[in-house]
């Protein structure tokens, strides 16, 4: 790698990382990102200053995937995969936007009267086409929370390793629960500040309590399904899944310390 440019090193790193993470994990992660952003357009319930959107049904999947990736390949790897998923989501969002500008009607419109069909068609186009401030807010919130999740997961892991075995479920669960809750709160908070506060005039009480409620619900889902994540992680370690990337990063660090990169 010592003769490669900075850009070439990034491409090489991504090629090996994407080749080493099981395709099913990347598939679930990317789909959860796309679905969470799309379903965030529909509220699950709204009562006074408490609200929760349907996107949380998918968002916990995102962070569970990030937690097992972080534990197996490190914090930087989980951030890199998040950036990859972000670009895929932006591509899908832009594709939806272009398709929403076409003149065709949605299938549901044919079951309604002409006036109702126009209203439904317009509503669906607006939903799938999205608004620039919603796309911007969700992108910044997702990227920020992904970095936060990686940092807290790694940091908590360092703190508890001496007290809890590195390969134990308690170690995995504690670092995952703390990082997920904090990162989800940051995600909800940033989105609420950029979108809800600026464009929908939310109060500070709404911003705080809705962010807290979303993080709590997503944490509960993480707790319920963390056992599955841990079993997947155990199988990866037992079968040496992704060792190529781990060795690649070790070699890169050694070359860098030797001044060869």
C-alpha cells in the first residue's frame, strides 16, 4: 500500500471491507436505512408533545448491524459502512424524486374518483419525492449518529473490558445498549432541530421528549434482539469471517508506524 495514493487506499479499503462483511448483513443494514427514512414520513402516534414515527421500526435494525460490525471490525469500519449506506439512500431518494415528477398515476388512483385520484397521486408523489430539508436533515442526523454510535461503542468497550470478558454477551450488550441509546437520541435530536424546529415550529419540549421517546423505544427493540446479534457475532468469530480485512488493517497500521505509507 505504500505506493498507493490516498484515494487508492480508500478504494482498496472499501473493496476489502465490503468483501468481508457478509452480504446479508449489508443488505439488511442498507434496506433498514432506506426504509427508516421513507417510513419516517408516517407518524405512529402523536399526543401533545410526544410523537413517534414509523421509521423507528427499522432504525433499531440499523444500529444493531452497526454494533456487530463495530465489535467485529472496529469503529472505523462501522462508520465506513454508514457512509456507503448513506450514498445508497441518497441515490434511492434522488431516484424517487425524479420518478415522482413523471406524469403517470399511482395504481391506487384508479380505484378512486378523478378528484380523489389527483389528491392521492399528489400526496404519494410528495411522500416519495421528499423535500430537500427532510433529506438534508435525515442525512446529517444519520451520519452524525453513526459516528456517535461507533465512538460510544468503542469507548464503552474499552472501559468495561477489564471487568467483563471481551467475548461475553454482557460486554456486547452493555456497549451496544449505551451506544444505541445515545446515538439514537442524537439522531432524533439533530433531525428535530434541523427539520421539525425550523420548518414545523416545534417547541423545545417537543424536541427533547420526542427525541427521548424515540431513543427509548429503539433501545427496547435493541434489548429484545441483541441476543440474535450476539449469536451472529459469535458465528463470525468462530468461522473467522472477515479475517482478511482485520489482517489488512493490522498491516496498514504496521506500515504506517514504520513510515512506509
